[in-house]
């Protein structure tokens, strides 16, 4: 049953569970297949601590805050991690070469058909390998999930995608031109800076909604959500790559064009599934970007999160690597035809 009205039967009611169980068993089968796939390629599964001194430093990321109380009663703030990224990169600095994590993560202010406060993230890293290798991984994992689920098509809200087809590779700039008629890189300077007024004018010409206090990032996101994302991953998966540097706080700049970064996202059926990077290893530059993100967070939400100084210290000795985070629950949704994320979570948050 998929009824979410206030008087609907809870998920633990036997007849509701009986309806949900087939998809949940497919979830288990896909998870087992993923673990086998990584093990066959010499990846080590790691379990990172959920409690961290910083939940991440992206402007629009909202975390769950708590505190640790010492034996002497002293209290120190902690957060539930929004991603295992900082901990995984510390393990790369320690010497691990290929690692993956399939664990719960936590994000506040997020609940809906595609969002849940506690969800499962698949994250993996390859030391010394180009970020294009992660694109190949994504294609393989889409095929694996479909095979384990016994389906030939992914579907969501009337959109279909062939998980066995080679994904389309599309740059963000080309996507803006194709779907919105906007020359995005004309609003990005040679060193990666942004021209807010130029992008604002481009949205006005395209007939898109604007507000006087919109930042460049606000305008970028509006085009993505309204004009680009709905058309991605239809018929075949889309790998949307080469994000502007300003939209890739954790990625290194592209050696081909300093205006863009080694960041890509994977889309199927208009749904964002994964976010991959050629990882930034310049600790000073990372600190600078984090401060910019937290300044923006404070401007919008009136709060900021601390920097993980331990992470920045580890980043200084971390080798070149590529890494990616994939929303496991969303992958299961698409593979099983579920219409909301809670349909594929064993025990949804109340």
C-alpha cells in the first residue's frame, strides 16, 4: 500500500508489510550485488563514524546536531554525518587505495518522494585514477541493479530509461544551451569567478523567473531545476559533467578549462542518482571554498557549520583520487518502479 494520508495503516501493519516486502527483498539483492561487484575489483568496505565535528560545508546542506557529554560533564557539539566523505578521505590519506561505504547518512530539511531524513549512501573512491573511471563504474552499476531487480527498464513518473544503454555524456554548458538557450560559460570568468548580472540578464531573456536578490548560484540552480534536470536521463542515463568551478566546492579544476571542474552527476528518468569528483587535494583552496560556502549559508539560513580541521590536515597529504556518492535508495526506487523513497526503506522514519 502506498497511502500516506494521516489515517493510513503504518508500515509495520502485516498487510502493508506484505505489499512492501517484494521491493525490500530486491533492495537486499541489489545491495548484495554491489558488495560483490566492489569485492571483485579489490575495493575494501569501510564503516565510518556517523558522529562528526562537521557535517559538511555546503551552503544548502542541513544537518542534525547533537552533543557528546564527557565523564566530567563537559559538552561538545557533534553532528550526524551527511556523507562519509571527510572520513573516507582521511582513510585515503592513511594509505587506503580503493574503498567503498554503503551506510546510512542523515540530512535535515529533506523529506518527500525522493528525500528522506535518514537514507543509504553508496560512496566509493579510486586513488590515482581519473574521474572518468567513475563514469564507467556508474554504467556498470546501473546494469547490475537492473539485472538483480529483474527489469529491463527504469521508470519514474512517466519517464523511462534503459539501464543497459551506454550513458550520454553532456557538459553543463551544453545542457544550458540545449534546454534553456543560455550561454552559461559567458557568465564565468577565466579564473572560475562568476558574473551574476550576466546570468541574471540571460534568465530574463529566456523568460525565467528572477528576483533582485538572486545570487549567481540561485540563478544557476533555477535553470537546472526548471529547464535542465527534467530532460536528463530519458531513454538512456545522462552523465552531466564539467560543472562550473563555483558549483564544485570539493572538485579540482579541469586541466582543459579552468572555468569548469572535474565534477559530474548521473541522472536517470530525470532523477539525480550520483555526484562524482576528481577530488580537490589543495587544503588551502579547500578552506577558501568552504568559507565561501559557509558565508553563503549564513546569508541564507543564519547559521554556519564548523570546519573539520582534522580533515583539512589530512587533505594536505591525501593522494590524487576520484570519488563519488550515489543515492542507493533512489537506485532501488528506479529499479523496482517505486514512486516514493519510503517504499524501498525497511523502516521509514516516523
